[in-house]
C-alpha cells in the first residue's frame, strides 16, 4: 500500500471536526485536563515553523490524555491587539480590525492543516468586544481596589514607536520591538500596582511545577533584597535616608551619593556654593537611560555638593555628599551610603574623587579592589562589631539601628509598577473618564464594553497622544458620577492586557454575564500544563500570575496560581544554525512542508529534531527520515498476518516501548519516544511480518504524534469502533519490560574483541563459556594462559590473559 498524505490528512481533519471529538465538555464525569499553549499574535507573516513545535508537543499530551480517559480542554485563540497590525494598517490605509480578520483567517487555515486537536468551538480573540469587555471589567476591579492609578512619571519613550514602554520592553537602552533608542519623558500614565504582589509572586512559585530556570528568572526579576533604611543627619538640619543591604559596613561609609533627581537638591539649593555645576550635571544625567546609568563598567562621574555634609550615625564623623548618576532615583530611597572598601562602584568612584577607603571586613586587598564577598571575612575597624562575621554583624547592627532609632529593617524589590497605557489606537480602551469635579471615574459596568470608535487615521499625534485624542465627539462625555462634562481616557491598554487572563475565558468562552461562570472555573482550574517561550518568563507569565492572584483575592477564581505546570520549548533555527529570518534567507515555510511531506511528517520531525527545551537547527534530510518512517509504518499493512496476538519474541519489545513512550511524553522527551517507536518498527519489520495486535498497539502509540496516518490505518484495518483518537492508550506490564536477550561485550585484556547475544538473565557460567566459545575470542586466547575472568552481569565479559 502506498502512503499518500494528500489523500489522508484533509479527510481526517474534516472527520474530527464533524464528529466534534476534540470538544471539551463543561459537564463531564471524567477527570479534567487543561492543556495550554501561548496563543499566537496573528501577524501578517503567517505561521512559521517555530509555531508547530509547542502546539504539537501539547497536542501529543492532549491526545494521550484523551486516550487515557480525560475530558481534555486544549484551546486556542488570538492575541490580536498590538503594534505590528496597527503599523500595517497605517501604511496600507486599512482598518486594523480588517487586517486582523484577514491574518486570523490565514493563521487558522495554517494551524488547522497541522491536525492539532484544538477545540475550535472555544476560539477567542482579544480584539473582539465580547472579549475585551471583560479585560476592561478586570481593569475596573483593579481600579476599585486601588491597584490601577494614574501617575505623573518619568517613562521610557520609544522614539520609533512613539509610545511609552514598560521597563521589560527596553532591552539595553533600545526598544525591544523596533530597536529605536528609548529616551525618558514625563508623562501621566495609568499604572498597575504589581509591586503589591511582589512577595506573593515569589511565594507562589513554591506551589507550582515550573522549571528551575523559569523560577529563577522570575525571582530575579522581582529582585527581593533584604537590608535596612538608615538615617544620616545632615548639616542642613534634616536627615538623609539611604537603603543598604550591608548595614554591617556602616563604619566604612566614607561619603554619600544621591541620585541627580533627588528632591533634597531643591531643598538645599540655597546652601550649595556650586549650584550651577550641580544643575549642569542634573541635565546631563536626565538624558541618559537607566540602563546606561546602571552599567557597572562605565566610568564614574559626579559632583560634590559644596555646602552640605552628612554625619555617619555610628561614629559621628562628617562625610561629603555627592550626586552621581550611578545612583537611581527609582530604587530604594534614591540615596546611598558609599562603602568604597566593599562595593565595586563606590571603590571606583572613591578612587576617581580621592575619597578615603576604610576596610571594615578583613579578607581582601582593598588597596587593589573592593572586597565584596560576605560569606567569609571578619569585621574590623568597626567598634562593637569587630570580630564578628558579616552575618552576625548584620543582625547586631540592625538591632542597634532600631534601638538607637536611626533607621529600621527594610525589604526592597527591584520590580516596578506596570505602565499600563499606550498612546496607540489598536488596544483596549481604558474605561475611565476624567471629570474636573470628581477626578477619575470608572465607567459603570453596564456600559462595557467601551468600544473602540472609528477614527480616520491611526497615527499617534506628534506630541505622542493616542489617535483617539483627536475624536472629540468620543472624548467629550458625561461624568457617570455627577453628570457634568467629562473626558474619556484616550490611552489604550498595552499588548499584555488581553493575554493576562485569556486562559480563564477558554473555560466558558461565550458567557455574557461573567468572564466565565464559577462552575466552569471550579471545574477547569488550574491549567494543568502550560507551555510557552522563555521570552515570556518575566513579562506575560508574571503579568498573568499577578492578574490571577488579584482575581483570587477578590474571590473571582478558585486557585491562587493559574498554572500548575509550566514548560518551555527551544527555538527552531535555520539549517545554518542561525535564527530563521528573511534577511538570512533560511526561512522554512510550514505550508511547503505540509504540502510536500504532510502534516504528520512535519509534526513528527518537529518533535524528533532534538531536546524539546533546547534550540535546534532545521535539517531537511532528517525530516525526510521522518517521512520514510511513516511510509514504512504504513507499509506494515502489506505484511500483516492473520495472527491476533503479539508474538512472544516481540512481547518485551512492545511492553518496553509502551512504557518508554508513555513516560517520555510526560517528561518532554518526545525525541526519544519517537526513536523508541522507530526501533520497534525496525524490530517488527525485520521479522517480515506483523500481527494484528502488534499493528494495533503500534498505531495507538504513534497516534498522538502522527494522528492522520494512524486514523487511516485504524480505519483500513477495522481495528475497532470509533476513531483511533477515541480509543484507550495501551498499557504495559512492568514484568514484561525486561529484555528477552542481552547483548554482551567481550573483551580480552580490556580491548573489545566481540559482541555476543544471549538470553537475558543467563547464568554467569553460561555467559563465560559462550564468550570463550566465540570464534574470534577462541582464536585470541588459544595459546595463552587465562589469569582472570571478569563479568559485569548482562553487559560485559573481560578475559585477562598472559603469554
Ligand atoms: C552600602 C553598601 C556596602 C552596599 C556594600 C553594597 C555593598 P540590591 O542588593 O540590589 O538591593 N543602592 C541602594 N539604592 C541604590 C540606588 N537607588 N541606586 C544605586 N545603588 C543603590 O543592592 C542594594 C545596594 O545597592 C545597597 O547596599 C546600596 O549600596 C546600593 F559593601 O549600601 B549598599
Ligand atoms: Zn463628575
């Protein structure tokens, strides 16, 4: 029989859809399983070969779970607001909604051609007013709890996109998306108080099954640090408060540094004899990005404030105060005590400005460099702390600071509040109006969704306002509170809004009374397995955990964490090992592969390509190997015998493979699962025959990986009622997983001379005599004296000979 994917794949895709076999039930007695992949942004480029990798991986899990008797929810949708669509719309003078519609249709067709078992009846689209109604609703709940607020602040302004970026979107001083330089700008912005959830977001990681690298990245991003706030009296009569993680080094603080934006500069202005120089430095610092300023390697600059000094609270010594851009206003208190002997940046600064360096922890060479190690080392030059270890000194000084009342213990987080506004058109309108009398007033919930109005052009205004600002009819409205004149917010929500809760909507996507019913949420949550890209670890994953935790706190969802398990896939690279891109000319189009080789081949290959969690280069010849494997599987039908059972000599091979494939799927080892299927196929084919049961089991094992061809074989051979995807996953018996035969390596004086095959569990004496009887070995040891026989059971014989 000849394998023709074209005759098979569309046919089965239609059959699945018609029978609704992948529809999840909200009222089911079966155990539930919620498998989730990150929903795509429907870009104009269409699907690339990176998309099928995670989709297929969780499709394999979802299909296996169905065969194991679960009620599986494996949904998909579109994360469709955002800049690329808007930019395309601006350039081509079409409505972004129209662009979105077209892109979605294309994406959908491409994804459907892969035979992924998504429940298309639950498809969602973040730009659909029935969907974003609930995004707006959640925003209003955040607002009502004081977690959404408007703030005049220094924001990251992308000079290319003409909009504000979150810190997360600025990479090395440029826009993550367009690569344009990012500058600082004062702007009044909607913010979300994710910082209120910093500790909960750390603690929750203990409850979930995420890869360690993902947990570490999240923790690192949140950046918890433990220290103290310490007050230094100044000669101006006030106190300057610093944040330090090393209060143990207080005796080594020889000067202070405040950020160029520190408000005390204004307060002290009259007393500063070098105010002009100070102002000049402030202006220069304002032009630099936070990233540039925080770079450790860069040359230190600064200006001493002439006219004001601080007093070190532990020894009463007067120390100078500087402004320098290496201290940021956005962290701690915007002021530090500098300890040049034990902090690298302070050390460099002190050398440049010839400030004293006092060693307070012994163990380094502070003449040469800062000694920053705090695990070893003993306190010196530190009065009552002398002789203590750093850890002991920390405890003692914190108690002392609190007792003498010049400070207190303090925990800080690097995490910043989330800038939740874009000056763009293609996003969710923020459902708030501004009334002169009442301030910011939420729209009543019955006025949701607040729809995006039609506008004539989608460009932001030159001063960076959203194009909605030009829609005066829309902007001017009535205050829901006092009925007086009011103005609508014209900024829209950032791209991350819709994806912060989308998984909840899948549980009950057509509900118009709530974002999902309580029953649906109780049944489906948490997501059992969520796979997505590593690039979303500190953005989407953190944001959606934050929204979920908030919804949990207000009683809207039943679990404190949204995702029980998270995994991450590696990228698929070009044949040359580089990232696929048009400019490198190494892009593989999945449509071409599906057309020429079939979806089953593409799926199998993407899972076979390498370790799922690591990046892997495309390799066309290896892909053809996967195609040949499918052909050979299909051709098993030509050697099918009438025999029903698995032949005894193949029994352990089958049981072992069932076990291996079952376990490998759970452990993301799709590649070795496929390798096991390939070697089982070889073993079967080598006998020149296959029995009905052998082919049936093989078909079920292969089904999650190559669903179309296995449906076809299932139907052709009339293996049972219903489709292959509706059967039961094969079971194995542990006792039958042992090898029938063992391959034993035979060495003479440690050199491999032969390999022999024996029934597994053969006695030592049997193995040794078989080894010596082997032709090559017999010749090798013929005239020699055997001095020792070493046997490693089931593996190796080593004969040590002399003469
Ligand atoms: C004195 C000291 C001595 C410090 C020492 C470090 C080592 P993490 O761990 O990241 O929280 N710091 C505090 N606020 C700062 C700001 N706004 N801009 C720049 N640096 C700031 O780092 C906390 C440490 O970073 C603080 O502890 C402070 O320097 C500095 F041997 O205080 B340390
Ligand atoms: Zn009002």
